[in-house]
């Protein structure tokens, strides 16, 4: 069973890899930097391995960025499946001992250990992905980075909203697919109740509502980033409640596979995935996936390392730099979806669409006009929540009306 699941995931990842290459589009900077790159060593501390979609995207991003900047692949030292505990500190110190000039970790739980090691080795650069303490740390060699993945989650929500509207128009839904207020039920499988996940599912929900307003969403947590069984069971529970779209912020194929099985059995159910194209495990149920193009960040960071510059304290980019995307649209998307997606992406890029437009949601029945971070920074201005602008990590943690967390 495990081999079949991994094979399916890898097939989907290969599709993503092609899309990622197109999205990156970076010209090679091999030359003087390339010669220096042959001596630069990069360390990578990864929460998973190539069989886990989120980490695989990082692996591919690092390799592509290294090739573009002339860093020899043999000079990338990998630490796979590193738990979010003292193991990260041990891995980071080993990478320092092996001569790495810069060390990157890809999970929030690594952050405190990366920061500690950074304080002990001021001549080595450390980057904690999805972290949020670099700016306050006072360390010149410690940084945070993430993408504006909430933008592509919003766009994936638009894809889902188009499908909901089609299902309603075609009278494909039953009474069990509506809540007591007449809203179509959709669901979301989340890993943890962190701001990163809340920001993502809220963006997805608002994307759906931008197309079809009358929806309500149930969210269930697995308390794991990668658990095929738990994610599948969570998806099944949401579908048992009547949810017709299942989104996810979890890293396996568990939810899309469960949705495909339900669709095959005659249930009305469709999937929106994360990280990689899920069409190989959910060929008719998968609508699309929100994804990151990590090579954009790694190329930027590697260039800073090669030039001797300080790596940005906080970095976050989205559609404007092609750092986020959605994967290939599945065969079950509603007619007109591709044109609508192009329109929305253009709106995000030109600033006419703001994902967290405060006029589009309420909390406890009221619009929100203020949200300050612990350092006093006000996130709401000009009519929208400025996500991932002050710090790289998502900080949107408001529980808006229309979404219900089940656990």
C-alpha cells in the first residue's frame, strides 16, 4: 500500500516539477558567481523527504536555484525527516561543522532551534521557513521566509466556487449538502490551528465566496503535517456532514484519495489539494492544488550568499514574482474556470483584488478595522489586512463568520 501511495504522489509531483520550471523562468547567473558557487556549501534541514509533497517542493526549489546560481549540487548537504525538536539543533550544528555558509530549514517547529544555533555561530547564515521571530531576534545572521501562499489559496477557492455555482445551477446537490441557513457546505482538512493554516483556509473560503456567496465551511484538524490515514478520515467525516468540496492544508494525498473514492461511489464531492498536482490520485475529483514555487526564494537567497550580502530578515512574495501558483486544472472544473482564474490572478497582481479585503468578511457579525501584532504593527489599513508584509510568516488568525472549526 505504501509503495502505491508514494508512486502516485511522485507521479503528481513530476507534473508539478514541470509547471514549477515554467513558473521560475530565471536566467542562469553562472559565471563569476558560478566559480564561487563551486566552493559554497548550503545546508538543508527538512521536516520530510521526497515522498512528502511540501518537502519535495523545497528539494526541487533548492536544486533548481543551485543550478541557476552555479552552486554545485554536491555542495548541498541534506538533512531529511528532521523532527521539530532538538534533532534540528543537532542537524544544524553538524552542517556548520561540515562548512555550510548558509543553512535553511523548512518547518515552523524548527525555528527556535535554528535561532539558538544562529546565536552561537554568527558567521553562518540561518533561515527558518514560515518562522516569525527573526526581526525581533536581534541576530544579523537569522532570517525568516515564506511565500504569499494565501494568494494561490484564494485562487484555488475561486476554482472551487466556480464548481459550487455549477453544481447548484445543475441541481446536483441534495438537502444534505446545505446547512440550516441554505448555505452550501464545503470542508477543509487542516494540519494545526496555527495562523499559517487559518490564513490559508480563510483565503480559500473568501475565494469561494467571491464566486458563490452562500457557502459555509467546516474545518477539521489532524494535528500532523503529513498523515495519509488521518487526512483521509478527516475528509470522509467532512463529506459525511454533506461537504461537497474538500480543501486542505496538509501534505499527503489522503484527502484527495478519499474524495475520489467518494465520487466514484456516487457522492457529489471534489478536492482542492496542496503542494502538488493531485490528478494522479484523484483524476476526476481533483480540481486543482495551491502550490509554491520555492526556487524563486532560494535563487534570491543563494545570490545573496554568493555576493556576501545579508539574507533578507523577512522575505515573502506571491504572484507578482511567480512564487505561488495553482496546478493544472482538472477535467471536472466548471466551464469558464480558466478565464476566471486568469482574471483573478491579474487582479491580485495589479492590486485591484486584495485577498483579505475587510469589507468581504465579518467576525461576530462586525467588520474588523484593527489587528495589531505584538510589536504594535497594525496589519489593517487601506481597507484590507496586509498579510505577510511586516513579517514573512502568515499572521492572519481571525476566525471569520461562515467558518466553523470542529476540533
